[in-house]
């Protein structure tokens, strides 16, 4: 059975929840290949290589081939891994909110999040939505592509210590949330009120009863062989999670650069990784809306993304 690794990366007004899934038997090969890639950058096997390297790793890369070139080489290595990539990029929208499946004039007003959300958070309040979308695509893989057997499927998330303590719902924030579509309102409300506990509760619900429309056809996660809960680990100690970190950081930066029209190294890396982006199954069209997701819908950025990865 497969395993999915997911990490998150905040890039300005965007939060990427991304990573990959592969056969459990291939995890050791992925980690060995990542360690080899790090060796090619003169990094030791125990040194973490992420999209945004830190500390001594960052300083050493800056002093040799440079961080951007290291990113290009890391992306080239990942492109040869036996994995399928899923990258969900969430935008902290202000002003109008485009409703999926309706005309472009069907908009509603939503909150100016930086003015009303408690204890920081911003786009990170959409984290639960990113995990949900990623799991839906993993479930679709199991239902459509891979046969289901009695062995469990595993989900591994980056350690959730970054999640802030639950906040309080103010009258102003409640009023703003009530203006959002119900599909997103509960996500933000639960995350603000409960923090990481909201994800535990949501996963248990998906495991027992499945997802809501339009993904109810996927069934519940238990029937697909998922374990009853997810696992957590820190990317500093896991080569597989470092790969997930790199993927999330790459696609978060790629979309963030597209918004103001920049063309940085993230575009080069995303183009290199494109062959590994999930493009099979019954969700989306090819990789678009399938292995690569932007939410809420933003036709302008989506058009730029398609042009950049053409």
C-alpha cells in the first residue's frame, strides 16, 4: 500500500500543502536517492536539505554553488524518484470570492483576514483545506489506480508544533466567516477555535464517513485501507519529509511569484517536477485541479501557471 508525505510552506498570501505519495516499499529508495543528492551538494546525510535551507546548510550552499542552483539540482533528482506529486496552493483572498461552478459575476464579500484573524494565522487558517484536498487525491488514486488490499495506507504530516494555540471567535470574525461559502467557513472556524485538534477530528470524520460533495463518491478512508489516524514527523530528521518540504516550498513560491508576474527559480523547478505531478484518476483535467490545485479559484493566476508550465 502507498504512503503520503505532506508538508506546508507559507509564501506571502499563499500556503502550499504539498508532497508526494509512493509505494511503502519505495520509501527507502526515495530516501537513499535524496541522501545521494545531498552528497552531490557536499552535504552530509544527516544535514536537512529543504526548499528554504537554514543555518549552516544555507551558509554553505551560498558559499559554493548558490541556493538557487542547489534547488535546480534537487528538483532534477526528485524528477527521477518513483513518486507522484500533489501540490495544493491556497490563497488568502481579499475582496471578492469566486464561487466554483458558477458564473464569474457570482461573488460574495469575504473578510480582510489580516484585520480580523486572531493571533496571526492568515492563510494558515486554510491548512485543513489543503490537507483535505491532498487526501482526496490520494484516496482517488487508491480507488481508481491501485487495487485495495488489507494492508494499511499511511499518511505522514510535518510536525504540527507550528500550529498556534486555538483562538477565540469574536463577533466581527464570526460575521465575516458567515459571509463565506459553507465549504470554507467551517474549515477556518474549526482551525481558529481548535487548532491542530480540528485536523484530528476532520481526519476521523473522513475515515468513518468520507468526504462531502463532490467527493462523497470516494467513500470513507477506512474502506480504502487508511489507518485510523495520521502520523507526524519533523523534516529535520526525515529525508522523505524533506522531499515533501521541497515540493511544498517549490509550488508555493511558484504561485506566489506568478501573482506579481515574477519568473524565479521556482518556475524552473516546477517545470522540472511537472512529469511527477499526479495526472491520473477521476479528479481534475490531467494535472490541473488534480495533482496541482489552486484554491479559491483564481482564473488569472491559473492562466499564468498553465502558461509557465506549458
